[in-house]
C-alpha cells in the first residue's frame, strides 16, 4: 500500500486509496446469493468511505466465461454492472480469478481479494501454487463459502492460509448468515483502505 498520506478537509490524515477485487461464482447454483452479493458490495463502499478511498473491481465466472468489470469507486455503478449478469451453469474457475488478481497486482497494488462461492472443481495443486504467489506478493484472499461442501472447504481454507487471508462459512438463506457476511465483507473493505479493524475468522 502506498505510504502517501493526504489530509481531509477537517485537517485529519486521510488514509491511502485501496484497491479491492470482489470475486463471485455466478454459476447457476449461485443465483440467489449473486443478488445478495450485488447488494452487499455497495454497502462495502459505504463502510469504507468515512475512513479512506476504495476502488473496486468485480470478477465473476458463469458458464465458460470469466469476466471483469472496470475499476470503479462507485458502489452504485458496480451494482449496475453486476445487475446485468445472469447466472449460468458451469464449472468453477477460481484458478482464473487468482491469475487475474496476480496480473492486476503487477499493474498496481491490490490490498485484498474477497471471494464468494459454494464449490471447488479444479486442480488443487495449481490453485495452491497461485495462492502461494499471492501470499508472497502480500495479497490476502478472504474466502467466503456458502454451505459446507467438504472439497470446497478444504480448497478455500488452503487459499486463505497460503495468502494470509481468512476463511468463512455462511448461510445465505438466513438473515443472520447474510448479516454475518455483510459484517465481514465490510471489515475487509475497511482493511483495504488501511483501517486495522479486526476481522473475525469463522471456521465452522
């Protein structure tokens, strides 16, 4: 993260601008949670706004496609782009997401990746290697798993561990589960702009 500190209009130091990539599985099984994710990312901007500046990009896969939005500092704009996406059945593409994060980090520092998904269907050794590169580059991955799929649990835990991030379970069908997801996503957004807010890791 840049060490340049700007001053706010009130004379207090403003934290450096952060860059956060928001990854989402948009395959058919994720349709309900995609809507939740789209709405929660706007809330992430609102949480981070009082303490710093945040640029965000969404990367999502559906069918055989893996697409990204432009970088934006507007939660409403990102929600507008995400609202145009229709979930389509297909295999997971977490490898492509991690490769994209590495490429973006080479252009300008990425403070974190948050990823929401419910499955893992790829070569764990390849994904583990990419996670190791992200960890070495100082890009933590905060992995949010909907449900309790054992294969996905192992993979998401490994990615979080190798990158220095954290792993979470959540249940999108309950108000409590959505509230927990919102709380932790907001904490990551605040961390991306330099606020050392404690993020609570939930492994069960």
